[in-house]
C-alpha cells in the first residue's frame, strides 16, 4: 500500500502539466538542475578548503583579562516618600 505504482506517477505528472503548463516544466527542471550543480560544487569546495588556524596577529589582538575585580557604581532605585 505504501508503494507508488506507475499509475500514481502518471497522475502526478498529469497534475504538474495541468498546473504549470508544458512550456514551463522544462525551464523549471533546467533551473533545478543548475541549482543542484552549483550546490554540489560549493559543497565540494567547502570540503577542500583548509581550516583557518589562528595567527599570531589575531592572538595578540585579544587583550588578556585581568583577575582584579573592577569597581562599578551601583545605584539603588529611588524609594517612595512616606505617605505616598
């Protein structure tokens, strides 16, 4: 019951032709093919690109944090006057 027979695929194809028209289907398929080709090429390029290791310039630009706590001014919210 979970399998699609050739009759099911024929009905799906007929629905696509009716919805999109016979002229737009080849253009849509061509566009999807080009998109998939570009996607695969980018995925291959990403796999071959070496990971960037941190250099001395980037390590030196990060300032070390001091362990001494910094004094910060804390303000308390104003209190209401008695009787208000």
